């Protein structure tokens, strides 16, 4: 019967770019093998040494830059938005994800990078939405990435695995009570779903 007509939809209507924030001059440093907890607020350069752990309690953060060493962990206890004025680097086998038992998913952790470089080195594991409209985002070999990743340019080594996790995609992702898809009048993924059926617009 000949070719079928196809009208592809855009991946995103507009880039969700955030203006860079105004970080403070006070930085945060986590020593090798050490740990620290940061409350919401404005900070300077944040550095996590090899095997260090930095836990974000949740809320809004403004950082000058964020650099995490080998085998480091960046953990999130509650929904968080981290606005980084400069660059982001997660070194070899680093982890950026919800804290164990938090029940959060990728949509609960938004990382907005205003700089020109995002490096997620090889064997890193990331669960988040990472938006870097002006950056080159690099994925190291066998990196495991879950969520959404938006950048000006990408470079990926071999063996990278990216899993889309999106509110409204009709799939119940981690951190979602339900997901009725984009046609759902409730929006699908919010706390409204805890006691209500996604498809019932009246209850919403």
C-alpha cells in the first residue's frame, strides 16, 4: 500500500534550562572515606574525595561547582533541586541517586548545570534528571544512567545504558505511586495517586 505517513513528535517542546544561581563563597569538602550532610542553601565549590559520601537532606541548593571522586556517593533523602553555576564531575564508579529507603525516583532529583562541562565517568550510576543546556555531557564506558539527560552536546563511551524515567510516560517508575500517561487528567505521578485512581479526574 505504499509508505505510511508518520509525524514524529519532538523529544521536548522546549529545553528546561534554569538560570544559574548565585552561590556563596563557603564551600563544602568531604574528606577521603568521610561523610557529610548538607541542608538546603547556597554553597561554594563542593568537593567529595574518593570514597566519600555527601547526603542532601532535600530542598533547593545552589552550588558553585560539584566534583566527586572515585567510589564517592551523592545521596538524596528527599526531593531536591540542585542548581550548579559551574561544572559537574562524577568520577569513576561514583554514585548519584536517592538514599536507600527514601522511595524517591529520578524525577525527584533535578540537577541543573549552568557550566559547560558535565562528566559522568565510567561505571558511574546516576538516578536523576540532569539538565545542562550549555554543556558537553560525557558518559564514560558502562555507565548506568536512569532518568532524563539534556545537554547541548553528548559524547558516550561504549556500553553506556540509559533508562528513561519520565512522569507521564504510562510506566510506574521508582518514586511514582502510579502513572496514567500524558492523557491522565491527574498528571499521573503526584501524591494525589496515593489514595486516588489516576484516571478519575473528578477525584483529582
